[in-house]
């Protein structure tokens, strides 16, 4: 009897793990859809000063990014918290979870990467290649 109960418990754990993995995969799929929906996409938090810096930089360059404020997307399954957790898995360790910038549907990175590209002159060509800038 104990063996049957242990086997049943193992099956339940496997099913729960599979459901969690499927839910996370659907979050990654949602992030991919959101990131490819515009030439430039910024995942942000409304009270984040570095998010504000990135958005102002892009706007100052003439780019109109799609901005997703994760703290305003809701807390349910697939909401802002889940998206932020998925995004943090895509970034190098130690990076803040927001802002996260996608250009042309591809991950550019956080504030450090955006600023580095701006300073070294590679940001504008990336934006032009993605169709976010015409000049």
C-alpha cells in the first residue's frame, strides 16, 4: 500500500512540475509575442528611474517604443510578475530585472547594454536596421 501511495505522490509531483514548466513556457511565448510586436519594445516598471532613462533616451532619438509597465499588467498567471521572472532568466546574472529592451524582436539587454550601445555608436544602426528609425 505504501508503494502505491508513493508512486501516486510521485506522479502528482511530476504532473505539477510539468504544469509549472508549461506555464513558464507560455510566459516565454507571451514575451516573444510582445517583443516582436514592435520594432522596439521596453519592459519597464512605472517607478523605476533607470527605466525612465532608457525610455527618454529612445524617445530622444526619435523612436516610439512599445512600453509594457510590468507593475501594471496584473499579478495573475502570465501577468507582470511572471513576465519579469521570465525576463530575468534571459539577462546575465546580477542585472536588474527592468528595464529590458528588445530591438527587432531580439533581446538587446538592460540599461547597461543600451547605454553602452549608445555610447559606442551601435544603437542608432541597430534601430535603423529594425525599422525604428528612418534617418
